[in-house]
C-alpha cells in the first residue's frame, strides 16, 4: 500500500504543478470530497482504487464557491486578498498605509533610535519591485531606501535594464534602521522578531502595488520573505513565489561593492536578464553580453 500511496502522491503533486504552470490559483474541493478522503485514508488498502479514481476527476480552475474549501497551490494563497482598487482608492490606501508606518512604535528600541521611517519609494503601479532588508545610515538620514553607495549601484542596475528608478518600487522588510547601541558606525542584521513585526507593512505594499515580479536583494531579505536560510549562493537565480508574484533572489548590491569580481557582477546581471524576460522587456545583444569579453 505504501508504494501505491507514494505513486499516487507523486501523481497528485505533478497534477497540481501542471495546473499551477497553466495559471491556476485554486483547486475547488467540496466538503463531501474532504470527508471521503479522510475516511479512505483511515481504511485498508482496498480503498486505494477509490483514491486513484478520485485523482482522475477533472479539477475546477475557477475561483472557489462559498460552499467549497479553497486549497491554494504552493505559495499562491494570499489570505483575504481584496480585488484591485481603482486609482484614487489605491492612492488613498497607500497614503493611509504610509501614515500608519510613519508613526509606528511597535519596536520601541528602533523607534527610539531612528531619524526617519523609511517607508519605500517609487511607482505604486510598478511591474517590478525590489525588496531589501533594512535601512542603513544614509537611508535613515534621508528617509528613502537605497540612497547610499549600494543604492547608487542598484539604480545603475535598474537603468541597465532600460527602466528608470521611478518606474519601479523599492522597499525594505524593516522600515526602521536596526539600532546599533555603542557603535559609532556600521549596521547590523535585523532580528527575526523585528522582521516579523514589520513585514505586515510590506505585505500591504505588495498587495496594493501587485507587481508582476519581485526581486529580493540579499540573504537577509530572502530569509525575511521566504523563511529560507539555505543561503543566497544556492537560491539566487532560482525563481520563487511570494504573495502570488514570481520572486527572484539575487545578491545585495552591497555584496557587489565588497566583491568586485566580474563573475559575481555577471551573476546578478543574469538574474536581471531573467527578470526582464519575465516582464517581457526587450533585451539587446549588448545587454545579453554585459561582462563578457569580446
């Protein structure tokens, strides 16, 4: 029975992945089906044919009806997601969210040490969104994300894609600079608790903007978004999904400032080429061959 069950499970997963690749967001499952599955799983091996038969039934690809249970495909479910807002309502909602963030004191130690809340900047209708980990000293001083040396490099990367900084949206998981008591300079990594406390603001930003692609900048951003600590070296270049949007993990621009190797710069550019392809942006031969010697 175990071998048959494993085969059935593999077939089910493959079927769901196929549906997902074709754009399906939900699989509608009735309460009756769930009760039958629960009963079958507790029974003997004679129930296997019933499971196999059930797996061959066509699965609805539409939004679930009230009488059905919505089973989200992997990484696709956004709880209680509302329909897109009309432009005026979207602007008002974004402004209201900003006002709430600007007066946030959920992390008392961060609120006490910050100069400015760094909410985010850019086009609220952007197709492309960049997410970093937290503001640094320059960002804290100016109240805008990615304005220091790493931010200037990020701007050059954006420009190289054919977009402008004003075309995209840039934000961080933390809206406040992590405090560094006893230090005159330098930054520290946000704690898991700090990221969990602040990330609802980012979730609202993403849900309002609804970008077609998100780029996660650096290991800490990936950890805060996906909860994965396997390392940016392994994850970069491999598509993930976050709040219904394709997410590309890549190196943080600060890493490229520390490591000037052309091979590392090329890796980030390969990630950006994949992003451009996902967004269906034109790609020239010159862009494809950046960092390659003639």
